[in-house]
């Protein structure tokens, strides 16, 4: 839950920073042309801005993962949930028998 809240707080900060950038760069213009080729103001492509923001957040989230211990943790999780997998397999088998009988 903490990582989800961290992700959304970083996303909100990025959107806020984009808004501040748009307001500061607009200067005395009545409105900021987004994506228009007028040559006035700051031409920001909002789609690429959001894609770049999402890519940066994804890379920061991937950098927090300890890749060296990930296989060990995966195997220990599989071994800890071995009984649940067996129950799931038996349940699936019984449902298949009921459907095809």
C-alpha cells in the first residue's frame, strides 16, 4: 500500500510540475497553446509529457526492486504456498469432472 501511495504522490507531483511549467512559460499570453505550431509560448505535447512522466515513475519503481534476491524470494513464496496450489489443482480437477460428466 505504501508503494501505491508513493506512486500516486509522484504522479501528482509530476502533473503539478507540468502545470507550473505551463503557467510560468505562458508569460503574459492569455492562454498557452498546447501542441499547436504557432511558435508563441511554450508548445508542450501533453501526450508525450504524460508518457515521459509514466516512464520515469516506472523506472523509479523498477529501481527499487532487489533483482538479486528476487529468485530466492519467489521460490520461498512458492514453497510456502505449496498446499494452496495443491488445493487449487484439486478444485480445478473436480470442476472439470463436473463440467464434462
